[in-house]
C-alpha cells in the first residue's frame, strides 16, 4: 500500500503521463514537472525514480506496472499499452472495506439528497464483483436500517440554503401544538440523532439559536431577508451534550454507577467525551461526566434500567426516580 496519500497521488500522475497519447514517452523531468504542477511543491528526480521502481516491483502495492524506458526517446512508457493502475484488481481486504462502506451508505437509500448516491454505490459493488467474492447472495455485514422519515425531502433544501448562506421561512408544527407557526430562520447545521434529522439555526423572532425537527416542518420558502451570521461553532455548541437539546442549559457534574458487567460496555463505548472513570472494581463501575441535563440524557439513563444508579446531582436522581415510580404505577393498577 502507498506509504502516504501524496505518494498515491504521484502514482496516479505517473500513470496518467504514461498513458498520454498526445505526449508519449515522457521524460523524468516531464513527470517531475507534472507532479509539481498538480501538488504545488517541488520534487527531486530521485523521488520520481523511486516511485516508478515502487510501481514496478513493490508486491505490497500490487501494481506490477510494466514500465519500460526507451533509450532513444529518453522517456518512459507502458510495455502493455492497455495497462493502467486503475485496472489493478482489489485484494480481499480492499473488497471487504468497500462492501462495509457500501453497506453503511445503503441505509440512506431513498433519503432525499443522499438518494443520488444509490446508483453510484450499486455501480461500485457490481464493479468489484462483491457478490461473487462473498459466495453468491451471502451477506455478512448488516447495519441498522433507518426507516423512511417524514421531512427527509427538506434535507437538500436546507443543505443548499446553508451552503449559499440564504435565509428561510419555515412553517413549523410542534408535537405539543396544533397551530402551524412561521419562522424567519437562518440555518447553520444539519444534525442526525437516532434516525431523526434536525436543523440548528438562528430564529429572528426569538433572537436565539433554535433547533427544529425536520419531521415537523410543513413548508419551507426562501425568506427575503439578509442571512444572519451568529456566533455558532457546532463542535463547541454540542460539546457538553448528549443528543440535540441545548437551549440555555449549563453543564453539570453527573455521576453514574453501573453494574460491573454493564461497565465493560461503557468502557469500550463511552457515553460522552468528558467521561472519567471514578471506580472500577467487582462491585461497581462509576463514572463522572460534565454534561447538560436534558431530555436525551434522562432517556439514556432510563434505558439502562436496573443496570445504573444516578449518584449525582440529586435533582437528576429525583427525576429518574419519579419517572420510574410513575412507570411502575402503570403495572400496579392491574391489567389495562
């Protein structure tokens, strides 16, 4: 394999030079000049000579390029005029990598702006003959399939508005309200969380950053107002968050105690980047996080059931207990 991305680019430049019918038998200086032109930096002739040697003889690279040298014309050429490194067959590891990537992308088939890649994914899969390499229809990679969600059609509309710095007029219907309301909105970011898409931007009326779920948007039109740039950095805005709810909340110290078995999973897949291990023994696995206490955090904790206990803060501990007691009451009142 190429030692670095720049070397891989040079190999392709060399390949293109050797296949150029308009300028056959490129000299070493010709190839150096083309590499410098495309990559914008200087290269020595010895570097290109090493690249040519690698393309010819490096078994790990797998090109086995039939590169010859014409002493009369003092230039390089392919002894097989039909050869190109683009036709080099992929090895098993590369085939598996492509199948994995295609499987991940496959879950987005039929999703608005991403649907355009469906044909490309199918073409790649067929080109490398994955079905044959895996033994017919046998499949050994399966990712979570996101069902079609209402609002997927707005993805491309909002993405284009963000790219063009355009304001929007959004007609929005919240779950807890029967009345549609119009907002003049300046979109900054599209974010996916648990198979739902959200847009984060500046709401003119409220004078603040707001998050809208795409599944509750009834209509979008271009707003005839200048695009407003606010102080918004996605990496910082969500740095203390699990999920998409931020608002005017402040991060708190949250301490959770898990069973030792559940702790093994939490260690391999931390709940948040701020996670710190406080206790890890045969009795418990205890962590600390500096995060916002929002609805998504509450649902996450409740999802662990008896495997977790909230130690701190007391307000979160009380809220979890209240919800659990309310849930228990549904089962204490007999059959439904």
